C-alpha cells in the first residue's frame, strides 16, 4: 500500500506544480513612506500594494506538490502518529480562519493546501466541525484550522447543527498564533460590517494577531468600493495606525452613468497635512480582476498616522462597532480562482516562528479518509437538494476496500426522513444521485490520487 501511494505521489508530482493565475488589479502610486511596513513581510499585502510598498517575491514558486491523503484509516493514523521529520531549523504557524458562514473559508483553505480536502458549497454550514490542514514548505509548517462559520445558537437550532458548530471556532482561537478574518465583499448585505460573533471572538483574544482578508473581489464591478470597506471594517485603524481615505472620481463623458460617490474620510484632517497619493485601477484587459465599471478612479489614497494607543473593547463597545481596529494587515483575493492566494501564503510563511513541527511532512490533513469522503459527498448533496432538505440526510458507509487493480471501492447509504426527500435525492431516472456520485468520485480521486469507484444508495430512515 505504501509503495502504491508513493507511485501515485510521484505521478502527481510529474504532472507539474499547482498554477495560480496572477490577479493584480491595483496600480501603486503612493509613497513608500506613507505607511510603516508591517512585521515580517507585510509589504506583499493589499494595503502594502495600495500604498506603493514593493512586494517581496518568493525565491521560488510556492506551489509545491502536496502529498495525497492515505486511502485507509490505518495508514493515515500511522502518518499522524509518526514523529515529524524535523528540519534543522523548523518554524511553525497555527492559523485560525474565521468568518461568517459561506464567506469562503474552506475554499481558501483548499487553495492554501493545494488540494481539495475541505467541503465547499454555496449553502451555509458546509463545514460542520473543525479540521486541520497542513502546509509544509521547506523548513516551515503552516497548520490551518478550518472552522465552521461563526453562528448564533438560534441559527444553529434552525439548521439542526451540532453543538460543536458553536464551540469549535472558540477552541481553534485558543490554539492559533494568527487569525484570518474572511469577509465576502460580494455580499452587499453583510460586507459593510463584521458580524457580532466575529467581533466577540476578536475581542476575547486581542493578543492574537489578526489579518483582514477581503474575499471574492473578482465579483466587484466597482473596485472603489474596496476603499470604503477597508475604512469600515477596520474602524479606520490598521497596524496601530489611523487611515485617512480620500478619493475624487472623474466622470467619463462617454457614459451616462452617474459618478460614484466619494469615499468618506476615515478620520477628519489632523494638524499635519497628509502626503498625497493615488490609486488607479489597472486597465489591462488581461487582468482577471479588471474593473468593468464605466467610471475609473482618478485620485484616491489611504494615508496613515499614529493611532493613540490600544484600547480594550468590552461588550458595550462592540454594540456600536462595525469593524475591528486591531488588524495587522489587509489582503484582497479571490479564493475560488486562486487570485492572490500565493501572496497571502507567502505572508503566512514569513510570519512563522521558530518551533517544532506538529505533523510529519507527508500529512496533508488531520481528517480520516472516511471523514473526507463523507464531507465531499455531503457537499454535493447540499448543492443539488433545495432549502433545508440536505441537512436531514444521514450518511452510512457500507463498504470501503481496495479493489483487485488498486482502485478504492466505496459504497455509501444515504438515509432520508421522508419519501419526498428520497425522490428528490434520487431524481428522475436516478440522474441526481448519479451526478452526485460522479462528481464526488472525481474529487476523491484528486484527494487520494487513485481510481475511485463510488456507489450511492438512497433509503428511508427506519
């Protein structure tokens, strides 16, 4: 089994590295002196790009070949129990990714890992428990704590969620060296403020460095909105410095559209005159994050000045807060397409501190093979069944064994509470359940790097 796994790994490595599409959409034109660089390589962040701090390029591509997951529990348990193959000067960073449900936490985790091991769905609460992903790069190990979306007890009851959905994000924070707060900027209902659950977590752990990650920026047609969001989600303070945002937009005479509103100043002008700067959208058609709006920003900027000390925020303060003033850095990316994920990954590698590795370099996730299989199948069920129906499906694995040619044979029974749910899951002529099995099987092949034959059966709960 180990030899077969090594051959699968070598075959995958020969296929070439994971490729990420470049996604720069900002043209830097603000003086370097406008911002004190964040610790350990913050110049590659979105804020550093806005303020004109040259990005630090990695010495080589970060898309190393991630190891496959073992196909049986015994081999995976052995890898998890093995003593880590410590390098000469090991470094480690434990990262908690938190945010509202469906912000893209699992998608970002998969991109950082280079292989899909966490379920992803457009429906909320796809991730039902905390799980660890492991990125090993040279002498550095990143441990990603992918957590359920922060939710309230009322919503947890509505979706029939386990108690772990409420406690796991808090437990992950206790183990984290750094926290990434993910915000979906394409959701105009929620993007202008952090949820009360997120603010509560951040206020309980103010000693843990936090980073704001604006996700799904490729869906924004009007990129100037990002400046407004930065001001609101940070309460005008990043890295202990006040931000002052100004913009003036010129109307394009060729378009009858109204000029976009000016970005409000994060703080009123102080006694000193801030240095001038500009932020222009890159107009190259090749950029995947190109702004399709008829208006373009002619002048805008983010300037910083020293914030007046740090403050402890209590429950009363949180009621009036929309953002968090303790963020160390800001990143803007599109996790689904891998846009700027390598930039964030480079930053995380540079934040790692000297310390022993927690896992062997052959470990990609702490999940068992069966857990990964269950999660991926549930992901497809969430995608193809409407409303609350998929949350009532119970999965029972009846067969998990290796076939005569080395393929993985899996048979899983899907139990549903109602006959109407069973008919929806089966679909006309069995098309729905067949499509779920086909897509889930393909994902599992990419996880285990072997042929997978997946059979799904649908029955009523007894």
